[in-house]
C-alpha cells in the first residue's frame, strides 16, 4: 500500500525521492512473500489480504513500471 501511494505521489508531483521510496517499500513487501507466492498475514494465509496485495501491486505497476529505474515513475 505504501509503495502504491508513494509511486502515485511520485507520478503526480514528479518528485524522484518519492519514486525511490516507493521502490524500497515494494522490495520490502516482496521480501516477505513466501516461496509459493503467498503474502503472509499474521503467520498464515488470508485470501482477502492476498487480493488486496495484488490490487496495490497492480496500482504500483501502473505508475512505476520500470523496476530498474525508480525515477521513471516520477517522469
């Protein structure tokens, strides 16, 4: 959710600092993901939480599609 919000803020304000922070939050979230692709919620699986994560990821990708150049979402 924070990666999405910061990515959208970067796009709206063209502030590269927000884009860099958005990427950092996205990477932290992905690091928590389990090997089978599950995003854990309090040590278990929650389908609602899983779909919320997918929704925010799609919103993030809409404004920050290029992971190798975080400043691209501020362009």
